[in-house]
C-alpha cells in the first residue's frame, strides 16, 4: 500500500487529525448531515477527486462499503431512511508506522515527486497526470 503521508512527522499527522476532527465537527453540526434521506461518504485519502476514475469508485471503501455500493444503496433507498444509514466517515490517521488508516486509498501519484516539481516551479495541475490528485 502507498502511504501518501509517509513524509509527515508525528506532529504533522496530529495536526492533520486535528483538522479532520474540526472538519467533521462542522459537517456533523450542519442540519443536512442528519436530515432523513441524506448521506455522506467522507474518506481519509490524500486527494481531492478520489472517485473520478472508475477503478477507485469501485475499490475505495469505508467499513467494507465501496463508494459505488454506498451511492447505489442511497439512490435506491426510500428517501426517508435516517442519514446515518447512508453515512460513512473517515478513519483517524495512524501516528506511527504507515500513517494512512484506510488501506483502500488508491496509489495514484508519487507525492514526494510532486513536492520536488513544485520546488522547481514545474506545473503540477491534475491535468498533468493520468489520474486525479491534490488536496
């Protein structure tokens, strides 16, 4: 498995986990988050458009539920199900060892190489790669 956080220090992972916790607090505080018929699939992979490609759409999962399955289950529901029935939230990154807590995150790009490219002022837009990337 590719750990897109492998260059991060324990403090940086802690900072990221804090950001994720704050983000989830804000999301969960929104009335739409618990509204019947709604749902969410929020993952911990380091990318902005994780499900743009069909392979990831079928393989990225949370608690054994892929994005594809979650979307289909939500779409086919009555619309009156509790939001919790269709909500999948991210795991907390590991402080030691492999930081990524979700083994289904795609191995899409070499983030260290992107960092080097940015230092050399080489454009690193998502269109420069065959797969989506970025935060």
